[in-house]
C-alpha cells in the first residue's frame, strides 16, 4: 500500500514572502544529496499558497505558506529510516531557517483514497479537517469515506475538479495540528479553484463536513505547485 506524507508549512520569520518559493526549494535540493532518501521517495510536490487580491475574499488561510505532498511505498522514508542520526540532524538543521519549526511538528503520515483519478493541475485546494470531540474516529472516517466521498464525486464536474483524494492519517497527527483527514482536490487553473471555493456545490460539501468536523478549526489552503519531482508527474 503506498503512503503519503503531507505537511502544512509556515515560513521562518526571517524568510520574506518574495523569497519563500526559492528558499523552500533549496531545502529539497539539500535533502536530495542523500541517496537513501531520494531513492525511497517516489514523487513530491511543493504547493505554495496563492496570494492574489484579484481573486477576492476567499475562505482560505493566510497564516500558512504552503503544502507539501510526497509519495512512497512504505512509511519508512517519512519516519527517517533512510537517514543516519547525523543525517537526520543535518536535514532538520537545514530546515529550521526555512520553516518556523521542525518538519515532523507539522507533518501528517497518510494513506490516500482516490475519489477522482486525474492529473495534477495548476492549482490545488487542501482542507485540513479536525474531528468533532464527540465524534468517534470510526464514525469520522465512515462519514468522510462514505456519504461525503459520494458527494465529492458527484460535484467534481460541476466544480471543475480534475483530481480528488482523501488523505487519512495512519500515525497520530502533530500536537499543534490535530487533523486526521486532509481533503485534496486539483484544478486546471487558480481561477477555477477560486471559483469552486465559493460555488453552491462547495457549500453543500462543507455542510456535509460539519456533521463530523469542527469547521472553526479547519484550515483551507489555496495553492499552486512550485516544485514537482519527477517532472513526468505533470502530463
């Protein structure tokens, strides 16, 4: 079973917004020098937060700066098994000037359920979903993978989504980010994604989420990919 690591990045205070995509990519370049890691990760995408006032007032976070998704055949690469202790320390230290904290503190280890199988586009929306305290984990997953997933599949064409997945955590989420499911959907353009966020069909999906999720704690990110490896991921 393939696995994914998803992380919700916030840049370090010393990194300007203008320098953020380049600085973020530099961390990937640094990590790529370790063959044990690059040989065990199948693909990765860095998706940077969209900052475009012309899109209007959208229900998205401006408190975070990007989302990374990476795929591998096992959890081992994401949990650091490819590194020696010294190498892990080097990667962590390289990341600290890039991010506001160490990457394991904002990373989620997941399996993926595909709702709409299509290509990565020029924009992606990620919704980090937090379970209501009174809802069991089993009921949370059952609703999202059942009724909610069916609604997503039915709404995909109307919303213009060309790829849609649900990422379910298989390890406890970070203490400061207690999200157990991450909704991920891709669009041909940023404009398509922005329009979808305020469409009536999206409001119906959000209403379904509120049955098991705490919307006041949800984090929604509108992003565009700024780093893709390998390039063949984009058709």
